[in-house]
């Protein structure tokens, strides 16, 4: 297929951007129209039912059957008024995407009549077939039963004609088979732990909420070009493709004027998001060609995570409407930036205080330092666990590249804040503190807001950076479910805060006053966690050497990173805090290792197919043309003169032969290595794909890409990177 043909296909798909209608309303007027939000519940529920529902959401109390019936009837009435015909329990299995099974409200009642039925039992629990969802050995194959249970804290919403009810998903034995259930448990345990510590400073604090603000990066490519690239369609990334002359080196795409066709897509997407109550506020061009980013306002973490899962689905559907295809792979194209999903994380109290924001006096700043230092210490104690939480096939290509943080976990605080912690560590006296010591420390701590003013620059090379009033976990992959990282982060912070409370109380019991006990414990934590703090360039080789000296792990690939889930102490921590049982932790290890192996297997199969059935025939065909040309020149010009005249062609023929042989040899090696794995266990398969088969695939690509640079454009069978990245 010729390049002209690809261009023609693209033009067939292209249409002039249509103006997105907003019903003549401001966003604020239609925001959340398709959400059964709390203010709408008030309209449809009795006061008693509403109060019981709010008590369930805020305090975790059980909902009785009568209240559930009231809520179900209200949901049905509201959604049917808006055109709903079906309902679904919307859940997040361990596939990485969302799942739904639609059931109709319609129910025949005999005599040719029917009613719309939806009661409390249908709202609270459903029983989808769990047999084909990942379970990591938690249940036997024949034990197919699974349950979805309503999550009242995340409002139901309407997509098309279907009422979607956010739910958790668990097995017949009660084990979590999803991301939402352990996320909610992690948020509960960090609430309890953080509240207990916050009460050192303010007895009015009765609840601490985790907030999350995610930033979603993505690529858009033309549908026709996507359909002509089996590797991109099947794996989300280009397994072949020579780098174009122009990529991102001019940095002209970043924050540039948004292309008209893309703008139409964005407007359409944003309207759908706003109708669903997703507070999307930011859009812009990212660094790489055809790469973009969106971001919402911060929300409570469980709701924010649901919204991100929903956003990825809306992005995909909207892209298709505009004859684009969405790429959420972390590194779809070599030589340009990949995509991440920065998770901005913080903790806030029911009294309206952000616990990671400096205050206006020594007391509030002592509280800030307490939560800051404990967060840093939690990362130090569990760096490998945090690394495992973001380990995926796609992230292996992205982490450590020029646009993403390295695989080495570290924390960036900013020079001035780091210096203040160092000063705090040194200046706390051993033994009993004098009143003068306390006064001097409190005066220094009271200056914190001035110290932090505009000094926490965003360190793009840090996987976990403090940015003024929150931590930005930059290492999360663009295709990931935020919950995986949030489960881990909130669990390890809760674990640290629980221990901090025990240690401070022990110091108080031995005679220290409260402030003194807190300061001394902070001093200890600052000292023991110092190795995880790094203010420099995480991309440099110097950091790799320095990190090794500090004893920090450099788990470069997913199979290596995931092994931490087998650690008994890690399993014990999650089980002790009632976030995941040790069986559930191990099951997730099995699922993620198998997912890695399966995805690499698909990549290997497509590499072999494209190399042998697409690229090699094109190269041989062009080589044959060159051979015919050489023979023709010698026939016309004579042997000696023809040989001189065809020197360049002969060199090309030789170059093509070398590349063809390298590519064919690589495919043979790839297939041989794969054949050896037939009886291997999943762990062995994952390690072999990572350490042996991936380098072979890269060699095949190198050979193919060298052919792309010499084979005539008309004969090349795949759309090239310059076409994919610059067709808008």
C-alpha cells in the first residue's frame, strides 16, 4: 500500500470540525446533569431516607432494606425521566479497565403487560459471572460466582440510556477482585491514622479525607492510520518505525495553539465530562507531537479515581466520533515523550485544613511538618512497594526516559524546605529541652510560610515531589488505574502515622511534654529517612551511582519490581491494616506478572508477523527492482561501465540483504526462545520476555527501521511516524 493511499484514507476519515452545542448554557448550568448527586437525592428521597444515606456515606453505617428501596426507586424515577432503559453495576476488575453488565428496568407481569422494576435488592447487590476476570488463584476455575456491591459514596450517573451504579467487586469467599474495595479500605485506615495524629494539634478534627488531583496525558492519531498499523492497534505502541526528521526537538508543540480538529474533540469531550460531574478545567498541547493533557479540580480520592476511569472511557468514545484513536500507552513512539498520569495527593481535615500546607503560626506549621516528615519516612520505608504499585509493561518504556522520573524512588522537597529539615534535625537537643530551646525552635518553625514561598519548583525528574501543598506522584503511568498507586500510598502513610502516634505517646509516657515528644520523633524520622530525599537531576547517571551508595533500589523492569508483593512483611502490613489479605496481595502479584507476560507475548507475535509478512516482502520486492536495474544497466552499458554506473544500487542491495538476514535471524531466535517457554511457569515467562525476548525484538526493529530508510516510500507497507505524528 502506498503512502498516497494512506493519505487518501486519512482524508476519507477527516471531516470539518463541528461546533459543539452547549444547549445555550454556561458549564455551571449543566454541570452534573447526568449525575444523581446529593442535591438531587433530596428532591426524590424522604428526609429519613436521605439522612440514613448520608449517615452511611459519612460514617459507614449500614443501609436497611427499606432505605435501599427508597433510594432505588428514586434512582429509577430520576434516570427514566432522562431516558434510561437499563441499569448496570459499574465496577473496576483487575483487568485495568471498567466492566458493566446491562439489565433492563423492563419486567413482564403477565396478561401482555409490563412494568419498570428496580428495587433495593437490585441496587445493593448483583451477581455477574466472575469466571473470566483475573483472580490470581483466589478461587478455582469452577467457582465462577462474584458479587458487585453498591458504593453509596460515589454517585450513580447516566451514560446514554443506562443508569451506572459504582460498585465494588468481590468473590464468593469475600476476597477483593477489584481496585475500588481495597482503595476504600486504604482511605479509611489513613483517615483513622491521620485523625489520631491531627488531634495532637486540634481536638476538633474528627475526619481526614484524602484528596486526589490527576493529570491525564494522551495521544490522538488519525483513525485510518491507526487501522493501518496492526502493532499500534493491538499493543497501543509502534513496534516498528524509524524516527522522523522532526519530532519534539523544536519544542514547538508544547502549550502551542490547539489544532482545530483536536479542539472540536476536546470541546465535545469536556461537555460529556461536565454532564457527568467531572470537573475538567485544563487542556493543552503536551511536549510530543499529537500529545495532549487534561486535568480536573481536586476531589475526594475515591470519587476522583472513579472519574478518571470514566474519563478514559469518554476520551476513547469521543475520539472515535472525531475519527481519531486514543493512545494511553505510556510510550507509544520511540524518540519522543511518553505519557504519564501525575497523581497529586494530599490530606485535608473536616475543619478545612490541608495537612500538607504550611500554616500561619508555629502550631499549624508543626502539624504540617508532622505530616510532611511522616510522608517522606513512609516512602523511605516502603520505596520498593511504591515502585511496584506503578510497575507495568508500558511504564517500563517510560520510566527513566527524558520526560519521566527514574525507576529509583526518591522524594523532592525543594532546597529551602530540605535545608529547614536538616536544621531541625541538628538543633533538637538530646535529653530534656529547655524552655529557651522550645521557643527558638517554634520561632524558626513559625517562619515556615516565608521559607516555602515559591521555592518548591516542580522537579520533573522526581517520582515523588512536594509542590507547595501536596505531593505529586509523577511516576504513575497514563493507562493505569490511579487506585493501584493510591492504595499503596495511603496504606504506607497510614502505617507510618500509626507508628508515629505510638512512638510519640511512648515519649510522653516517659516524661516529655507533647511538643517535645513530637519534635524529637520528627528529628529521628528526618535523620533515618534522609537517603530517600534528592534535590538534583534524576535523569543523570550520577544519580544512579549516588542512589546505589545510599542503598536505594533501582528496579528497572516490571518483573523485578513486582517481586516485592511476595515479601511476607509487605503482605503482613496490608493485612494488619485490613486493606488486603495476604492471599489478595499474592493474587495481585500473580495477576500482574501474568499480565506482563501476556502483553509481551502479544508484542512478540505481532513483531514476528509484521517482520515476515509485511516488511520483509516489501524489502525483497524493492531489492528485486534494484537487481533488475543493475542487470539492465550492465546490458545497456556493458559489464565494466554498467558496474560503475550501478555502484550505488549494489551497495543498497547489500545493505538490504544484511538487514533482511538480521531481521529473519531475529525472528527465528524470537520464535525459538518462545518455544522454550511452553512448559515454563508464568514468572519464568515474564522474566524471559523481559531479559531475552525483548532485546531480540529490539534487534528486529533496528533492522526493519534501517530498511524503512532505504526502501522506496511507495513500497513501504506501514504508515510512517512522520505521517502518524503530524496528521492532524
